[in-house]
């Protein structure tokens, strides 16, 4: 057996109940947020120890995941790498950079500053955080080009028209010569 997600039973239960799962860099941080009644996990790797392994993150497939980055270059890169690994697999991903923590700050520092209403404030930050979208230059996913434009830049109306045009052929896209 290899490494597994920290708090795996709670993670699997939260996923089954369509609850959000928060991922941190380290068990101490995950435990601190678990005490707020919010399901949290981490992996055995952390910033500076290498990237998370896709097989360890597999239980997060189909889950709503919020990744918390430590406020330093290595922590942010680690969180972004994790988001990249989950992109297209997790149901949704948010990447949270906490305010008020300063250089090298993290969730532990933030919690010390927000003792009174930590849970409610954290949920507010999560609600305001947009869904993660990888930047095109660092995505490992292939770009899909249609009419010299990346597919992600084509409007919903254009995609609908493309689908309707090709629907009679039981496929979405047809490659022409």
C-alpha cells in the first residue's frame, strides 16, 4: 500500500454527501479546520517535497474541492500543481489565497486572527472565491482549436450551433479535409 489522503474516511463520506472537501499542505492545518466542522485533508507530500501523486488524489475525483495555498512562492506553486492535477477530474475546484496572513502565512496564522467567527468567515471567503481555471500556458491539457480559436474562447451560442449542426451525425465535431 502507498500513501493515502489524510482523513480518508471523512473525505469519502463528504464526497458521498456532496459536501466540500478542503485540501491543505499538512495534517496540522487539516486538523485545525476539521475542528471547525469542515472536512479537510492533506497528502504526505507538501510544498518542497514534490508534487502530489495523481493516484493519491484519486478519491477527490467527482468532488467539490477547495485548495488552500500557503502564502509563499513554493506554497502557491504546490497548490496550483494540485489544482492542475485535479482539473477535469474534480467536480469543482477553488484555489484560496487567504487574506491577512502575510509572507509565509497559512491557515493556522489566519485562524489566530479570526478566532471569534472563523468558520463563518472562512465559508464567506470560499463562497467569494471563483472556480479555478488553469492558465493556458501551464495547463497539461491539450488545446482544442476550432477556426483558429481555442475552444474555451468560443461562446456558448457558437458551441450550441456547432452541436446542432453535427447532431444528426451523432457526434459533436467533424474533421474536414
